[in-house]
């Protein structure tokens, strides 16, 4: 019988730090534009966490079914948890767990609609597609990275601001752009260690479609575009000057960018994979901190 550690394993519990940072950024953006609700923010956080769990669980279930999980070389940041290959949980149990998490997330989204209006519907629909279709469809069509960038990046930031009162927030749209780039890159860099297993399993991600060198250049471009986008939105007045704090964590990109500039046929160093994760979490958090500081300084 599966134990708690096995459920935490397929949910990739250590990686569930991303949703709080996205919700913090979206909620702070909504507050900057004049709308905030503690209840709605907490519910948005719960919904996003269970949806992130669903993506991870369904990905592990699919990778076991296709054999990818049996061939991948795991790192602390890529390659799956290894829970299903080790027999810690049956594939059937994992599928059920993933669908339950998806249903909880959908239920929270449906709770919001009569309270804030239909503005959330497009974000919900796109988010549902990203959750349910990512592994078996989107990641096989060459758009998995973009789907991740929206589903666990731009979409949650915009959606969290929307659920405050149903109003569109310019600050949230601005904060969603770097969030898109970062989650896009979070997935992209983690695909390099899994290249061989993904190729055998029928995936068509950017590493496979473009090759390692061009895909590394795409990573570097999105990485550089992240602090630039923050500066641009500050310059045009969509974000306050304090939001420039969100550009500081880009200093963490030294190791990943150093790898992209070198021999990309070599494995991505573990410190570079770790820095990529830290950059994501820190940037979203610092954007939120900058927005809150700007609110307090009004």
C-alpha cells in the first residue's frame, strides 16, 4: 500500500514552492491596482498547488506507462521521482490521485466564477488544457515549454489578480511576462538531462526538435529577456520602480548561462539546474516584495 512519502513523491513535493511565489506576485499586483482579498488569495493558492500536483502526478503516470521513467537518468531537479518504477505506488493509484487533484482545482475555479464573473473562464480553460493535456499531447507537439510557461507561470499570476475582484490588472499582466519566461526556462533546462529517454518515449520538446545548441540559445534568450521585461514595464508605468527588485535574482543565472555559452553536448551541471530553480522562486518573490513595498510607500 502506498504511503504518505509515495504520494509526496509522485506529487514532487519539493517543487511545490513555485505556486506560492506565483500567487504572491499575482496578489501583490492586484493589490497595487487596488484590489485584494485574503480569502480569494488563499483559495487561489490551494487551487494552484493541487493543480501543480496534478501536472506532476499525471506526468509521472504517463512516463511510467510510456517507459520514459524506466530509462531516464535522474538528477535532483529532473527525471521524475522514481516512485512508480520503485513500486512505491501503482500506476492506477497515481492516475486516480492526479485526477482527484485536478477535480479539486477545477472545483475551486468554479467556485470563483459566480463571485467574480466570467473574466476568469479563459484563464481556467487554458489552465485545464495545460494540466490535462501537457504530458500526452502538448509535450509531443513541441509546445510543452510554452504550455508550462502559461500554466505554471503567466496564467497563475494573471488569474490570482483576477480573482481578487474580477478586474484585469496591468501590473499582473506585466508580472506575468517574466513568470512565463522563467517557467518556460525551468522546464527547458530540465529537459537536457532527459533528452535520450524523452526521445525514445516519443516526446518532441525543444531540445529534441532544435538540437542542444539551438535549444540552449533559446534558454539564454528567455533568461536575458526576463529582467529586461521587468525594466520595460517599469519604464512604461505598468510596474512601480520597486519591482526592479525582481531583476536582482538574475545574478543567479551565471552558472546556467555559463553552460549555454560552452559545450552544450556536456551534461548540464547540477549547480546550474539548482540555480535555475532558485532564480524562478526568487524573481517571483522579489517582484511581489517590490509591489508590496510600493504599496506601503504610497
